[in-house]
C-alpha cells in the first residue's frame, strides 16, 4: 500500500503526465509499441519475482524501470490469451478458445489490434508464435499484420509446422511464403524484429511490433551453453533446458534494449512484457507461492508478469499497481495511449488502464472477471475461475481469498455464501451471454485467390477429442508414432468450381510414401522430449492399401500402392460450408487413420 504522501505524489505526477502525453499525441508524434509475450513462462520464472535459481538480469532491469501490474491475468493456455490480447474480447466470445482442433481461430469479423494500428498509419509486424490459424483467412497477414514471420501451430515441431523444424535453422512462414532462417529460433525472431523496426524508422512510420516468442515452450531445445549453466547448478535436464531457454530470451531482451538506445527509439516506444499462461517446467523450483500451473483455473495457471515502460509517456515512477487487470485491457489501453482514431465501433470486454498507468486514477471501478478456456463446444459450464478483488471462485464451488491465502489451500465457500452468490450470478450471466459467439464455428476457406492451394492438417480436425499420447494429433512426434485416429475438417468453399484434393500421411516436404516408415531425424539438440524419448523417432510404417474421400455427397475410394506419396481426388464443389472426411484403410477395409495432411486446390 502507498503512503498518503506517495498517493498524492502519484496523482500530481499523473496530472502532469496526462497533459504531456496529450501534448505528444496532439503534435502527431505517435509512440511506437513493442509487445513481448513469452510462451509457458510463469510468474515465478523471473529472478525479480523471487526465483533464486533462475537468473534473468535483463528482465529484472526491465522490471525495475517499468510499471508492474501485480494482479494481472491471462488465460491458462496460450491461444486464448493471444486472441484476448488481439481482439480485446473474452476467449469464448472471440472464437479462439483453445489450442487446436479449429478452436484456435478468431472470428473473421472481429478487427484485431493490428488492424486498428494499421488503419492509424502504423507499420505492423509479428515475429514468432502466432497460433491463431495457419491457413487463410486466419494467418497473421490476413489479420492486419503487414509483415510476419512465424512458425506453425502451438510450437515448433507441431503438425502444422514445417516438417522436422528443430529450433535451429528452421523454415518459417514469411507472409505466407516458407523460407529458411539461419540461427536459433528466438535469436531469429529478435533479429527480424530489429530489421522491421529499422525499416519503419527509415520510412518515418511508427510501428506496432508483436514479438511472441515460442520459447520456453517445449520441446525443450536450446543451445547447450544455456542449458549447461543450469546443469552445473544441479538441475535435471528438462528444467535446465527450460531455464536455458529463458536465459536466451533474457539475453535477447538485453540486445533489444541496446538496439532501441542505438537507434534513438527508446524514449518514444511503449514496451510491454508479459507471458501467455502460468508456469510449466519451472514450477517445481519456484511458483511464487501460487497453486496450479498451465491449464489450471487456480492462480498459478493465469496470473502472470506484466511490465510496461514508456520514457516519453511520463507514466510516472516505476511502481507496482495491484489492481485486478486482464489481458483484454491491453487493447483499449493502447488505443488511449497511442491516441488511435475511429475505434468507436469496437466491441471490447477490456477496460482502459491509461489513467491508472499515468496516475490520474489510483483505483479501477469494481469489476468481476472470468478466466476460462474450452476445447470443445460441449465443454462443461463451470470449468473456470471468477475473479473479484482478491476473491477467486474456482469451478463454481471453491472460494479462496488470495490476499489471506495466496496458495489457495483453504476453501472458504461455506463461510461466505453472499460472496458466492454474487460471483455465481456473474458467471451464469457471462456464460449465457457468450454462448452465441462460443457456439459459432470458425473454419478455413478453400478455393480463395488469397491461398490456393490451401493446406489442411490434422491439427484442425474439428472439435477432435484425442488428447492422449497416442492420439495427440497436434505434434509431429505422434504422427511419427502413428495413430489410429481420425476427424473432419469444416471448410468454406469460396466459389463454385473443380477442386483437386490431395491426401497424404506425411507432409509434402517429408517427401515420403504414404505407407512407408521414415527414418529418425536427429535435431541439432538431442534432448529427449516430454515423454523421455527422442522428439523425432522413426516414423511407423502403416499397411495402407486404400484412401477414401468424403465431401458434399462425394464418396470415392482409390487404391494406394507402396510407391504412392499422395492420392489425388477431383471433385466439383458448390460455394458454401462443407465437411471433409478422409480415411486410409488396410487391405481388409479397416480404417487405420485419417489423412493427416490434405492439400486443396481450385483448378
């Protein structure tokens, strides 16, 4: 808590800063914006937050010169956080409610933060992890980013990503065109970000840069020198690798800071640092006293760091602000701080924090927030958390006061029926209100001039329920092991015409026969994956003898020979929504799996 003197000082500073910020906006000198979002780094994975094993000197330096929102919340998993950030709407409202299975797609009619910045004369760029759809119309350059370099899926080495990417010298999509980039992935994304900023400066254009790193998400691949430092401290291989990935990010944040100084960009750049969900591999070392981690509705699953600095913005002294805030708040806050125009029609669930940051306000109006993600359309109602001041209603029946009980060890629901009632009522209304948007199915568009041919992967089998090691269609590791699982793609046909649909078990770049085994791939870094096995094992041979395609009343089978790398079907389609179902079968007609990859072309 601030002393009376501190409160008065902040108010006075805020009034001066507010006028100075307004004057800067009136002069036409719009600030640049850099938004760094790391992946799977929890609140406790910084030394500034009390971690005595992990060393993050550059993050600590940023912490020291920033305003820190210490009660800031995101979704418990990655995609919903990204969708909330870029739309300013709750995850179950904007469409991007989960990490795959076509539930990672934002609704096409919602403007993104990049759209708004672009309409206000900014250059917009994204470098790193997108994870909001890898085909039209959901790619970053379809959603307002003028320049983008990103990997596929939720992490490098997932099924939508380029085959055998291993964090080193990988192939990434540059505005939809696959190119190889030399170097370790995090270094590449920071290097390309600096190029983008330098180009923007040369063009005399302000920039909005979204820099969402894929690290420290698994597989835990990193140059050995970063890992070795923590192995020498006695950590196990996985944790040492995880911390090594964060150490590499930290080093790059130092490089970025020096770049901004050298390019004379530091003073008029808003720099935000946050993470996309709660802790993962580092929780066993330090979790800042919180319960839970990634994917969980407890505090450790969704409370994350949030730092913001802007030297020319006169936000006042670096300080902690303990008001309840959420990732949706970033959108309206940047609109205000950057004086962005023509935003009146936007429908935003977040609130503008600019007066809180400048000190003009010391508190926000009373608010309840919902933290929730959902994999399937039939997701259970209560699998989330309601936040109100320091109260946390978890799963609809557990109540905690995190001010008195930060570890959420004592359920006090029975002692506070009036609090329970108010929070339950809020959630029930919220759940009812979001159902129309939540139940709206997003999909990819085939036959469009914007992407023809278009690639479909098993990552987006709609509402797929496979989540075990044996049926996890989101990762290349599982594709290699072979899975007897299948699903459907829901797509929009852009226009009437003749279409060529090419079915493959392995992606084109693997250049392998449908039924064949493929060899082990040895990545630069040979650390075992989460299962304790090599991340790129031998690809299992399947006795595939037939391929089947079902779409819009078309149902045809073709024989598969041992030399076939793909099977191509030709079909006439009418404009509109259709489902695509594929199957690979053995000689007895028993289904082995669906086609993990399909390439659809209007001809």
